[in-house]
């Protein structure tokens, strides 16, 4: 029991003090906080499993899922030279795997899917399964989504044999949505006579 409490205390300290160069759900960095119904920490694997209404927040970004597994890197030689390190304080978040009703929300964009895999080294979150991305009133649906956090690049792929689908809501020059009752004329299908 004492070892578990020490590990949890070390984990909380490392999440709260994560430097900007590491786990970045938010492009602005900052401490990573979480809440969940259950927590399991596997010291030998440097793996933290959060289950039940999991909510991870960093600055202006939030990742929610039924289950999120966090993987931590080993401490660097410099970190180990300062003091013997045990528990989660031995490294930084390398990867987060989210499963079941996954939602990722940041100020200008939100995404949902069945699964998400956040790789810190790539600064990207990959969503799979029933993916929906919303940005203001625009909505895109597909099977796979890759969000590059820092560069704001989004890539969406459909299921094999299908197409990516979406809706974009144009705005006039004043930044207002078009006049009520006015509907744009849809473009003819590719190859159709004009």
C-alpha cells in the first residue's frame, strides 16, 4: 500500500511539472491533470491505466474516454544523476492510448472516435473508428483522423471503398453566416454536363 501511495504521489508530481517539450495535448503546454473512476499503475512497465469516465486536461485542451493508458519514458541519465528516481517521476509521458467514446476538444476544433493514439514524439493524435471532426459549424466524417497538434494540420481518410464526407458553412466577408433562407447551389457531379 505504501509503495502504491508513493508511486501515485510521484506520478502526480511528474504530470503537474511536465516541461513544455513533453506531452502536449494543448499547443500551449502546461501541467496535465486527470480524473477517473479507477487508477492502476504498473511500475515495471511505467504504465498508468485510468478507467471509467476518464478526463485528461492540459491548458485549453481536453481528452475524454472510457479508458486511457499512459506510457512513460525512462528517466534520462541527467535526471538519474540528481537523485535516485522511482515511480512515474522516472520519466515523461511518451504515449496515450484512449479507448471507447473518445473525445478531444480544443478551442477551435473537436474530434471524436472509437480509439485515439497520441504519440508525443510525432506531436499527433490518430483517431480511428467512426471519426467526426468539428470546427465551428464545419463537420467532417471519416474512418481515420490524424491531428498534428502544433502545426494545426488535419488529415482524414475514409473506410476502404468509401469517401470522406463533410459540410462547410461559408461565411461572408463580415464573418457572418449567409442570409437566412439562402441556400447555395450544389456543384454538379464530376463529369456531369453543365
